[in-house]
C-alpha cells in the first residue's frame, strides 16, 4: 500500500508553505518579462576574476584542507577579518562574537531555533522581510507589528508593542527590504533605550548597510547598544544580535553570511549549527577570505554602489515621469528595493495580472505584512535590471497603473 | 543591565548540548596523538586536481550564474546525474525524487523538521549514528532501540519495536557508523516487509555504500522496497527516504549530499530548505557536477577503496596481534569504522584516559546508544590515519587495553 505521507508529517510541516514570492517568481521568469519582482543582486557586479584567482590560491595554499571537514563556528581567519570589519564600524568584536552561517537565512533559522517557543510573539516592522517570517513561522511564532514610515520603524508605537511581551525585536535599519526606509539616528537610540528598559533583545538584520548611495552612514543598532551600556570591552556582550552577509558584497551563490552576538549566544548557535549542517563549506569560506583579505571588498563595494545608484536614480526618475499622480513611493538611500503605494482600495494582486500582460512584474505587498493589510502596496527591485530595462519596465508599469487607477477611481 | 540570555532561550535550546564527540575531538587534536576518534576521510584521496579544473570550467562555462542565487531543490544537471547514478543501482528515480542538501546532516535535520513532533518515537539501531540523534533531539524525539549484530539490525527484535508506534525507522545498512556491520539481504527484505506491514516509513542512511572492500554489493533498502511494492514506474513512490553524500566520494568540505524520496516528501523538504538556508551553494553544486559528469567518480572511488581497504586490513591484523584475548571487534566489509567490545564491566571512558597518556585515542561507545549502555565499547576509525600510524596506534592501544583489562579482571 502507498505510504500516506501527509499523515506522517509533524504539525510544523503541515503548515509549511512555499514562499508566495518564490511561486510568483516562477510566473515572472518568462524571458520577455521585465521583472522588478525578484531580489537578486546584479550578476554584472560579481567579482568573477578575483573569485577565480582566490579559488586557485586556496587550493595552492591549503590543498586538501580546503576540502576537508571544518570547524562549526567557521574558518578562523575569515572570522578575524569580519571582526576587523566590525571594528572599523566602531563595534568591538572578537572571533568569539562571530559565527559563519550558510547565508543569512540560516542565521534567521537559528534565531528561531534558539528563541521561539510555539506561540511566542516577535516584534517586527510592518512590512518586514518575508524570509524572516518564513523562518520563524516554522517555529510557531506569532507577531506584534509596528508600522514603518520613511524613517523606519515608528518608535512612538514601539512601547505599546513592547508591552505585549515579545521574545525579541526584529529590525532592518538600513534600506529595509521591502520598504526601502532607513531608521533615523534618533529612532535607533530610542530603540536601544526602550529595548533595554523592557529587557527585550534586538535582532538587527543588515544585509545592505554598505550599499548606501546618498545620505550619511548611520551607526549600527549594535554599536549604539554597546555605547549605551558602556560596553567598552574588546568583546561585545550587549543586547543585540547583528546579522550581515557576503551575498550582497561578493556573491549570494557562495552562501556565506555572519552573525555578531554575545559569546554565550554564539555558543548556543554553534550547537544549533552542529545539528543543522555541521559547518559551512570550508572551500567557500577560504575563498571569501582570499578575495577579501587584502581590502578588495571595500574597493569592490564602491563599484557596486555606483551601478546600483544609477539604477535607483533611473527608476525614481522614470516613476516621477510615468507613474500616475495618486501613487506614492519611498526614495531609499541605498539597498535594492523601493515600495510603491497605490491609494487605499486598490488591489496590487489584480494590477500584477495586468502588468504581466504588459510584460512587467513586481511583488504585491500583502505577503510582507505579518498582520495582513497592504493590499494596495508593491515592492520594486532596482538592483537586477539594467537602466535600459528599468526605463522600459517603469514605462510599462506606469501605463498599467494609470489604467488600473482610473478603473479604481 | 546585562541581558540574561539563558532565560530567553526556547525549550529546545535549553536542552541543546555540544556533541560529546566534538568535545572529545578537541582533546585528541594534540599533534602527537594518533587519533582513531574522528570520522574524517583521508585528505590524500581528495581529487584536488580534478576539483581545481572543475572550478575553472564552472567559471568559464557559467560565469556569474555560478555565483548567483540558485534553485532550492538543487542544480538540475547535478540532480539528473544523481538520478542516473541511482538508476545504475537499479532504483528508478527522476529529478523530482531528488533534493540536494548541504551535507547529509542537513537531510537528517529536515527529516526531523518534517516528521518529529515532541515525544515522537524513532526506531533506531543501537548503537547508531550520533549525528542523527543530535539532529532529532532538537525536535524532542524519543527512541526505540533495536540492537545490532554482525549482520546489522536484529530484525527478530524489530517487530516488537514496531509495535511501539515509531514515526519512522532509521537504518544504516552498509558498514554502519559506528558498528561497522552490514545488514544482510535477508534482513533487508524482512525490514521492507515489516515496515510495509506496520505502515512505518524507513529512512535509509547510506554514506558509505560504495566504499566496499570485501564481499558482494547488496541492493539498497529503497530498491528492495520498490521491488516489493512493484513500483516499476520511472519515478520512485515507495516507503523509503534514502540519503547519500559526496562527502565520502569527493570531499566533505564542499557540503554536498542528496536525498532520494517520493516527490511529495521532496516537495515538503524543499519548503523546509527555503526556510532553513534558501539553497546549497550554486558554485559547489556546479563544481561537483563538473568533476562527476564524465564518470570520474567511479574511477576515483576505486582509488579510495584501495587506500581504505589497506588501512582496514592493517588495523584488523594489528588488532589480532596486539589486542588482549578478551577483546571482541567487528570486521567491517567497508566504510570507515569498526567497533571494539571489552568484556562487560570494563569502562571505555577510563581506558581512554590511559590511552591519551600513551598518545592514542578512540571514542567511547556510550554516546552512540540512545538507550544508554555500551560503557565497555569503543569506535575506531581506520580511514584517516596512514598504515604506519595505524600500526603504531594499535600497538599503543593494545598495550593500554592489556593493562586496563588486567586491572579490570
């Protein structure tokens, strides 16, 4: 008799769903569609030559060690390099503060493993990063949502949400995916203070921090936390778990990211990683170290910034020219995404259907809202398409929107 | 105030422990210790030249695509290559049956995610693979243990254990880690039949299947299951989830393994993987495909077999010569480990202390027993050390054992 697998699955698996976005992306992957739906970095900016040379060097320098099992916490020289990088952004950290993960998605999963009991509330921005919701839904998380505006999470609403007793606060302070907002310095300081006052830890997700195209760099929430609690030691022992990644600095296909956190949190994460996948590829970690050790990444990030800045500027210009008057959108100072808002009552999912007919695509905003809502909103990616395609795609989308909003009005 | 992280951790994290073996390995990593404690493949057999050439080819053929985000289920040509490999071992499979994971440890974790509710019983061999216990403890698994002998799981004891209502059966049929036993054909057939009769799925973990040094290849449990249920279709839809890995065929540092399972199980696992780490490194998958596509792995496995066969033979010869009469041990037909049994009442943990003084190490057997016991047993690895070191190490261990067992007697 055929095995009825559906009756064998655990509770958590019965509620597992494929990401709405991943399913949608399949629709938009027809080659003639200009897609602003995905979240891919531009492959033109991947440092192919440097990576190829790094591969050779790794095999020459380390031979078989590069292909052998490695330490669960990560390749030490890479963790030291990250600690130096972190120090340059003023946050003191030692390798004991750092874990290498197989992409930031894995770090989000480990945070779920470590902290979330079924029914625990997580304080998130609304809208927020979909991958985090997906990781934490598997652990039975519930959410308390705090809305965002152009300066990020509205901290005036934070205090009420903190009184719901969340397990931790999840915040993307820089060029937030999906909204594109940056948390102001004042709000960062208020966030650190309130989190300390209520005794609630902060998870700071910062994949895009270095991809700033205008405005001034702002200190990380982790640094402000260290400063607030006068954590002047070399080792960070504060209230923040900070995540970042090589996916946007080098290339996402290597699956390399890192966590900076107090050593006792890192130790627990190492145990989670032992059970989850033993360790991240030795070869990939060594290659990333070889690419980065001489300071190449700083130079390379400048090149990425100039490519993405042009794309953002072109998209914003074209939106000004082609989008109907009733539309509002964010003007991100960095990152890869901006957020479009149609008038209340408009339906982005329906607009997407017409848009696909015109061969252009975006992601409707509902999926990013843990508390529902946002039916009139959309996320647009500006990092992946060339300026020419952005011009053409925004013109098409503008025409679609004008038609839809006339109907709607 | 300092964040009291220990009060923030979820139930599952409070019980997380570092692997006993990993902790022990740190002790045995002093350079002058001959360690039979680890589970490493011999780095001498890693195909460095072929891998280096493959890296170059991947970057030439695929350029930036090798460094971009990839599909969650894995690189299609690699999945097709695995399907062909599986067919050669008579089990019909299509890419819809195959998921690429970041090492088999990740597959074990996903099986826990998909199937284990807190308190669910898993039927395991005793002793069994420690990494599986570690992965499933995180999901609150309990165990029903079936003892093994030289022909693997004692199926006469299986039926009683099946009446405990286990969620699934976990079996390592070939050269089991840690015991070294191989499940006989007759027992494989009985296992398939009983699992079907009781409606309980089987997880077949087969990292070493191709590393056979003597005796005849036996068909996989998955194949016998397909045959039993006359699953003659091209696609496998049976009762077995089969795991294997490139860690022992190519190199573990790449973190590449695969699952063969019915398509509806694979689909759920893909959802688990989306939340866990999005996908396995695109570059590594392409490189493994480039190394393997022309049939190189078959040739390479012959070379690995001849290296490991010699080491196994040397270890067994030396044990005959140097171990005290009261010792018993398994004589594995393949794989990387054998199992030593001192008389009842002897304490392997204590013997290890004396062994380390003589600069030789092994793993005491208790950790491999989900139901306790095995204090008089030990696991010895024969794949990592050179024949010279094996000679010297077994002589030292023999002296240690003779001394300990005299004391003990």
